[in-house]
């Protein structure tokens, strides 16, 4: 009995049985080893029938010589006991003999004889003993070890898949969160004493923990396998290449492709020598033959080792990552606009819809996008623009799908919004496609190429792989059986994938070298995106630009036109569409028609012979005259008269097709033969894009949003550089921007100056409005040279205007009253403007320095005036300094100036006080000498002058100066009164007196009477005395 989980179906072909279960990579690894001792050409084909729920490993078709000596049996693991040929596997194992021959129809309608044998898993290992002699004991032991390891890994994967289905887990990377949720549930059920729920949750937790364990084991195993495979392949490849190089050098062989031909010639020589009984010579030739066959075997092993085994999921991931990387790059280049909002949402939606769980880099990059923030931004835009031009129904669907995380429908809605209302052409994508094609520009120069031309779905990518030697197989994908490349010789082809649907998989030109059999020459196959492409206008435009520009650089061109039964029909409608494209691509088609080869794809053999008749019939059915269509059909008719060229990529020899293509005359003047063009649909798309961008620029100008303007002008300029017919629209937009920019500058400056002249003062609102326009103009400078031809005013002009106004006001105010209100206001204006415009700061600081210099000059003058007792000038000068200090308060650090001002003023007061004290001291000593009178006269005159200087009252208290003068007068009065009393007493007390004795007193009186301004105080007493 065969168990459910260990059921395998083995196909055995001929005599020697070899049973092997592994992934395709392991199969190839074993086959190239076997091919070392058995010359073979390995061609991978699809299974001969479809089996639901069965994982199939591809069988192998071998050369006839090898089939005679080897048998390969491959296994299909049955995942479910579904019915197979009317019976289950259990029924087969019970009712059929151990070895039963069945005849099963294959896909190519041939009969494949198969021997079916049901084999239990534990018996597989025994089959290695049969081929022990072929591989060697150590290598077989390695294979056994690998078999056990692979089998364990497969079991883990099956168990993991079953658990994921059971627990409805889509992403094993999110298991940690799921486990934490279940632990919380267990705690909750335990608190509520819900025993059954708790037990169920515990069982679920065990299952999830087992699933997490399996996930880690599988991930670790894959990483180890990949590293081991890489190391082993690298080491083995290096050894094989060295051995091949030595052998080729020994026999002076430049191209290893010539080995089979040399082997054939050597066998002929051996036969010839044996017939002539030249045994020694025959023996030498046999040794040479052995060496050549060994070299040929090594070469085939190298080729097999170098093949790129395509993992469809990895190929799809590469395309998805490339697509997301492009969108992320675009998002970073967008300003804040609806296109950025929607592209960010679209990128995130695609990311969530892809299976990229192992691609850590993309997770980090996508993390820079906040889709919810961009969603809010878009809704805000809708509210501000009253839903814009978008249909309400579409907006409602868009919101609903975003909120419900319905990623697939959200993608459709977002793409519709972008394509129909924001950007009919994705210019960033167009530029990327053209740039990608440009990578081949240098490689294509002066080369002979075969130019593949065909509508989408004609089989261009399949034909490319076919001609370049890729291993092709027919597989089931998305419910459709189609041909796919499963192993690739040429790494250049890794970006060319084949789809089962009528949509273009190739998005940019690819140049692939092809070796020509029996020739040292190389010709290049130029695979291009499908003309009349289903991928959109971007691919169509990039295609037509790239094809013509690069093909013109070739030395010669041989066009290969592919026509598919799937795209033509009885009336060859596909040719009709293609004919109009060719007529524009090669205007003088009749001149170059001999260079064209027509190959028919996806035609059955029985239909291929009728192609000539089909073309004739299509010509007769032309109802409306169509010259281009008729030229092509007549050319096809003439070239299919003796049979049409059909392509069966699984059976045909690619070298035979290459030979037929090379028989055609090449186009040797591609510069003259090919002309650039774009389709009418693409032209209309560009026209709509230009119209939308023109309106966007007009709106952006109203808000002075030069980020948007730059972005739109960059795209328009790019379009104009590629298509001259759209240059006038670009120039018109540029002129609008120039005019609006200059008008805005002039209006803003005029309003600013008018307000300043009228009011004299600025506030933050005035300056903010001025600054906003300044910032806009500064942003515009990014496009001033690249778009605006240097014809717009620079933002610096607005600063120059400020400086000019400040300087003019400063010059005018120098002649005005120093305490003018306008002076303080103007200085405050300068400060406010310098805080907003850093380029104004030097001007403001310069004005402040002038004030410092002026104040310092005034203080120095005040010191000079006080030394010369010029109190009026001193007071006026110091008052000016005082008022300036008040004006510049809040603009400068005035500590040193205030200190200097205080010192000068205090020094002046101290000098008055000292004069007062000295005068009193002279009067108090009891007698007055002539010299003392001079001092008293000077001091009293100076103090009296200070007291009479009105302006000093604004600097010093008038009472303080008056007190100085009063103090002297009091002492002076006291002195004189005492002297008078002494004279009178002397006269009254002496009966007889000598006048000479009192004469000095009268001399004193006379001297005291000489002091100006106070003589009136003693004049009466003097007369009395």
C-alpha cells in the first residue's frame, strides 16, 4: 500500500533504471555529471499530461544514443489522492503489475511510451546501486546524503503549507504578532474560566509555534543550500574552464563549438586510415579522438553549469522590485501635489499586493512612505478644490477601497485617476524606458543585427530565447499552458520573460549576441518592445524613439517580422495594423522589402502549409484600398509561395532559422532606411499631457508655487526635446512664467515702497508678505537658466530694493532733526528687515556703526567743549548724544557709550563742584590776596555761566548748579560782612586811629568789588564802610 504522504509516480523509459527525487537544480547537477561520460543534448519538456494537485518534476528527452544506455525516471509527489487515469494511486499499486507499459498522448501529438511503476520512498535509495559504476561510490554517497536532506526539507515545506492553510496564515513573517495575540486570548479565557476556549487557543498556540519553528528551519536550510551550491559551482566551474582552456590550446582550437565537427572529421580519418591499414596513424587519431570527446564533454558540462535556472517567482519578484524602485524614485522627485499623493498610495498598494516577504531592502524603502498621510493630503486637496474634475463615483470607490485595504481594486482606481485626470503619459517612466534602451546605444554601433518586429503577443520574447539557445518548456501558468524559458545560456536574456497573455513582457530594447554555426562571425538579435504595445503609450513612445535612434547606428539590419495565428485571423488584421507602423518606420518599404523575413508563430503544422493561401485570400477580401497593407501582404505572398517559415521553439533548430534570415540582403544604410515616428494614439496622449500641464502651470503661477512649475516645465522640456512638434507649447508656458514672475516682482516692490514712503514704519505682516514673494522668486531661480533664459528678475533684486530704501532714508535723515520720530522708525525697520533677510543685515549693521561713530564723535566734542568752558556747545552736543543713545536703544550694546556719557557728565559736574569748594576755601582763610581774587573771579564766572546755560538743565538739575553758586555767594557775603564789622569795630574802639592801618581792608573791599555778577551784593556795605 502506498501511503498518502509518501506516494510517488515514477516514469521509466528504457533499460537501466535511475530513480531520483529533487528540485530541478539538483537534477541538472546530476545530469551534467552523467553527460561527462555520455554525449547528450538535454532538452527539457513539459509532462505529457496535466495532473491537478500534483507537483511535477520535468522529464527529459535524450539523444537516441544515450537512450540506448541510460534510463531516467522522475517522480511526482502526490499531494492528494485525486483520481489518476480513472484510478487512484492505491488502485494502480494494487491492480497493475509492477511494470506495465501504457501509451499516453503527449502535447505534441506524438506517442510517448511510458513504463509506470509505483515506488515507495524507502526504495528510492536502493536505485543508486544500479549506477554506482557510472558515478563512483563517493559521488553516489553524496547524492544519497543530499537526497535525505532534500526529502526532509520537502516534508518541512509540506507541513508548513498545511499548517498555514489550517490557521489561515498568509505571511509567515508575521507569526510573532499572531502568537502574541493567541497568548493574550489564552490569558483572557483563563481569567474568564472558559476552559474549552482556553484549550483550543493552547492548541492553536502550539501549531503556530511549530509553524514558526518550521519557517526558521526552512529559511536557514535555503540559505545554507544557496551558499553551498554557489561555492561548489564556483570551484567546479573554475576547474572545468581551466581544463577546457588547456585542451583547446593544445589543439589550437579557438571556438569550442567546433569540437563536434572536429570529432566527426577525426572519426572519418580513423576510418580512412584503417581502410588503408595505416594502423599507427589510426592509433594516433584515436588518441586525438579521445581527447576531443573529453573536451567536448567538459564543454557541455560548463554550458550546463552556466545555465541560469529561472525561478518564476524570483523572476516575478525582480520585475516587481524594479517597478517599485522606479515608483519610489519618482515619488522622491515629486513636489507636494496630487500626483505625488496618488503615486505614493499606488506604490504602497502594489507593495501590499506583491509577495515580497523576503526582500528586506524594499521594506525599508517603502517604510519612508506614509500612505495614510498621503491619503489625508489627497482628501484635503479634494476639499479645497471641491472634488476637482474627478467623478464622485470614482472618488467614493477609491476611498472605500483604501479604507478596506482592498489593494487590487485600489490599484485600479488610483491608476484610473492618474491616467485619465492627472497624467495621460507617465513621463518619468517614459524617460526611464528610453534611458534603459540607451544603455545599449554604444553596444549596437557598427553591428549586424536581426531586428525583431511584431505586435504584442506575436511571440517575440519566445523567439528571442529560442534563437539564443535557451531551454524552453511548455508549462501551466494562471490556468494557461504556454512556452517558458526554464534555463538560459545568455545572461543578457534574464530580463526577457514570456507571458501566456497578450500583454508585453519586454519593456525596453535588448541586444543579444548569437553565434552562427560553422562561422566565426557573430550577429546580434535586437529584441524590442511590441509595436502597438499593450503596455501603454510610454512603452510605445520609448520603443519608436529607441528603435530608430539605435538601429540607425548599426552597420546592417535584417528585419524579422513575426506573425502569430493568435493575432492575425483570416483577414490578417494584425498585419494591417503592423503595416501602417512599418510604412512609417521604413517609408521606402519597396526598396528594402528584400531584407525582410516573415516567420509565423503559434501555427499548427497542418495550418502552416495553408499560409500562402490564407494571404491570397486576405488580399482578395480587402474592401477599402490600403496601400501600406497591400504592399506587406504582397511581400508575404511572394515569400510564402514555396512554403512559409514557421517556428516551433520546442522542436525546431534555431540555426536553421538564422540561416534563412541571413540569406536575405541586409539593409546596409539604416540611417536612410528608418525614420522616427509615434503612433496617433500616443500623439494624442502627449497632447493631453501638455494641455494638463499648461493648466497646472497657470494654477501654480497664481500661488507662485515654483516647485510645481519646475516639475511641470522639466517634463514639458523633456517632451519638447523628444518631439519637436510640442516645443511651441513648452515655449508658450515658459513665456507665461517669465511675464508672471516679472510682473509679480514689480507689483510687490511698488506696493512695499509705497507703504514705506507713506507710513514710514513696517510691521511683521508687511515684511512677511514681501518675504513670501522673495521666497517664491528664490525658488524660481532653479529654473531661471534651465527654462526661463535668464529673463526673470532674481530674488536678490528685492533685497537690493530694501537696502536702497534704507540707505536713502538714512542719508535724508542725516540733515533732519536728530530726534525725529522717523529716524527711530527707520532704524526699527532696518532691524526687522535684517531679521527676515540676512542679506540686509550688513546694511543694518553698517547704519548702526554710523550711529556709534556719531555718538562717539559727539562725546569727544563734548569733552572738548567742557575743557574750553563752552557750556552751550557742550550741553547741545551732549544732548544730541543722549537722544541718539535713546534712538539706538534695543539695536546696540550701549554699555560702553553710556558709561562714557556718564563719565563726561559727572566729570563736568565734579569740575563745577571743585571750583565751588576752592572758592569757599579762599574766602574762609581770612584774607584775600590779589591772586586769590583772580581765582575767585574765574570760578564764579564759570559757575555763573553754567547756571545761566539753559540747555544744561536737560542734562543736570538746575538746582545743583545754582547751589554751587549760592554756596560761594553766602561765604562771600559772610566774608565781606565780617571784614566790614572788623573795620567798624576798629574805628569805634580806638580813640585815635591811624588810617594806614585799616587801608588794607579797604583794598580788599576794592578787590572783592571787582568780581563780576556779585559786586552788587557788597556795594552798599562798601559805601557804608
